[in-house]
């Protein structure tokens, strides 16, 4: 299903320069279309304003874009030698090659010298391996002995922690609980005694001195109760945790020392193992280097992996930087330097840019008409393959502009000599709007929440609200607000000619 953007979305996405171009193009296309068709709406010159008469008809929603051609398939041929090498033979640029054709040759003298040196080093690598294997067994025996000693200390620390947890902690907790219980009972007894003494003192059975003694005993019992509770609380909150941390720390330190001992001895064993492995790898490395440089020797002669047109890498880099020296016999190539590109010109594509306000209209599968600057008279058919995920900015010239890249596949069977990087202009067909009222987009205005046109009325022009549905860069469909035969302004009205505004409906 084709999605359409509201006019206000498109208008916000276009720059002022884009709107001027669209407006000029719209006036030209509208005038040309109606003069050719000979009927319906027409552009009339009334004073210094342009009028458009509303008709019912059809219009295409198309999006113009520009960009350049590229190959859908290409193969990059790079220099695979580790050292620089001069070109001794190279194919001519621009020719079309088949798979297996010779592309270029490189000087192989340096590669041959390296192969000879590596072969001499292979013999000396075997003696080192035997001398390092004996030391490995000694390091392993030393490691086992040291680990046994460290394990004894770990076992002792764990036993001390267990004895403290199962013995001392339980004893202390029970003792503190007993003292709190005893102090509580003593306090309750003395409190009851004091309360009875108060009654007896009131009846004059005991003296005031006896009453005060009982009160003092009760106060001492209360203080003792608080003290025992505090001792119990301090042990549970602090002393227990402190001792626990200390015991666990002793155990952890023993474990850590065991780990350190293991690591030290493991490092010694690994060092001996590394020596052995190094000797083995040295031997293997010599063989691998020999194999590698024999492969490098083969890479001094490069054939085409697939068919395509030959384009020098220097040509592509020159287009980007402008300072690349052309490829030729005698030129030295560095590692991974792009030497030749083989684009498949039988399957071409166009990469064009579309403003972000219009990108939502473009879907894969839409038809496209293209023209190249090199062959302007030829019309090429294409199909949209997709739209880029991220937008690109307009650079320093227009940093606020956002464009999306659209990839268009050029249909086969055109028989045109197309080449990569040719400039191309595309006209993407989005949809055809059939049998509707429509107006040029430059006649539409917005203020606040209102969308309106300037409609010709007696005595001047009125701001007339309209409802817009689908639109292109040239036309917008009107679903409400205008009828066939109405005339509207294509430009802003001259000063003093607006007789009615939609804000309050009053006469201007």
C-alpha cells in the first residue's frame, strides 16, 4: 500500500531554495500541460497576479532525484604482497576481460631471496626444542611440594574458624542471654519489693530510709539489666562481627597465600612450557613462513577472478583525492593497495539522493525513468531496490538538509554503453491520483492550524480554508473547500487586495 505525506510534512522538509525551484517548475508544467490539453484549468494573468481555475483531473506523484551510476557487482583487486613490488606488466585500462585473463605481473626477485633465507633457518630450529624439555619436569615437581605446604596452613585456619564458630560463639551467646535473663528477674523482684515498700511506708510500717534503700536496689538492678542487654547487643552487633572478620581473614589469607604460591609455581611451569612451545612454534613458524612466501611468489602473477571492465585503482583514488599517479609499468605497489576494479557493467544501478520529507513515499519495486548526462536522449527504465536507513546531511553548503540515498536497479536490455560514475537524473513514479480536484502546491498557505488558498471573490481575494490529501512536488489533491471553476491565486496577493481572512471572518 502506498503511503502519502501531508503537505505540511513535505513543506517543512523542503528548504526555501527547493520551494522556489518547485514553484517555478510547477508554473511551467501547469502552463504547458493545460495549453497542450486545451481545456480545464488555465493560468490567467490578471494585473500582476496569477490565477488558477480549479478542474477535476489526474496527476502523477513523482519524485525527481539525481546521482550517479554504479555497478551492482564489482571485484576489487589489491596488491597481496607484504613488501613493495614494481609492476612488470599490466593490462590496458578500459578493456573488458574474461575470467582467468592476465591482469598484471609484479617483480618477484625479492620474494625469491626471502624463500632462500627461510629454508636455511629451518635446520637450526630443531636443536633448541630438546634442551628446554628437561627443565619443565623439574618445575612441575617443585610446584607440587610448595602447594602441599600452603594447603596445611589453609586447613589450620579453617579448623580455627570452625572451633570459634561452634564453641566460643555459642558459649558467649548463651552466657550473655543468661546474664540478661538473670538481671531481668532481679530487676522485677526489686521493683515489686520497692512497690510494696511504698505501700508500707504509706502505712508507717517502715522508715523512709528503708524505702530509699529499696529504691536504690531497684535502680541498680535496672542499670545492671541495661548493662547486660548492652553487652549482649554489642557482642551480637560488633564483637561477633569483628571476631568473625578476623577469623575469616586468617582463613582467606591462608587461601590467598596458597593461591599466590600456586601462581608463582604455575608461572615457573608455564615459563618452561612456553620455552618448549616457543621452540616448537619457531620450527612451525619457519615452515609457515616458507609456505607464505611461496604463496607470495604465486601472487606476483594476478588473473581476473571474474569478467568485467578494467578500471585502475589510481583512477578511483584520483577522483577522490586528485593527486594519484596513474598505474604503469615500473610503479611500485604497497600492501593492500587497490590496483584494479572489475565492475560488471552488464548489471548497473543508480544511486540518487531524495530529501527526507519525500523519502517516506519511496518503496521498493516502484518504477523509475532515468537519463544520463552522457547519453541525454536515451530514457532508461529502472526499479527501486530500497532506501538507505540513515540520512546524509547537506555538507557545509546546507548543513540543515537531510537526504536519503535511494538505490535503483537499471533494467536489463538497454544496450547502452553505461559506465560507473556517470551522472544520472531519475524520476521516481510513486503513484497516480485519478479524477480529483487539485491545485499547484505554491498556491497553498498555512497559518497556525489553518491550511488555506487565496480564492478570487468580488472585490479581491479571500483566505479560503481547504483540506489536502495526497500531493506531489507540483500538485496537491483538494478533498474539501473548493469546487470546479473556482479561481485561486498562485502567489501571495498584492497589498490591500485581501478582503476576508479566516482568523475572524471579518472584512479586511
